[in-house]
């Protein structure tokens, strides 16, 4: 609509700002989606290795600490 001249000059700056914001939102969303896919793929690789017995699961627990809060 901007290229066709259907947007008036009084709202041109506002429309261009909206277009930029939408493109920025799309780029950030795509980046985060790619990160989620990479994390899931790496997790699936570990899960498959554990299920097939090629990798030992690494379990870590913190030591028990008695609470300093009074018992009820």
C-alpha cells in the first residue's frame, strides 16, 4: 500500500514504523524458534542415546540440608 501510494502522507511515518516493528518481531520470533528446535534436537539425541544404552544418564542430587525455619 505504501508503494502504491494508498497511504496518506500524514500516516506514512506511522505505517513505516509498524512495518519495521513487524519485521523485527518476525526475525526475533524466528531466532527463538530456531533455538528451541536446536535444544529439542540435542535433547532428543541424548534421550535416544540413553534409551539405546549407549549413554549413561547423569544424575546429580544436592545434599540434604536441614531447614533453619521452625517446624510447625
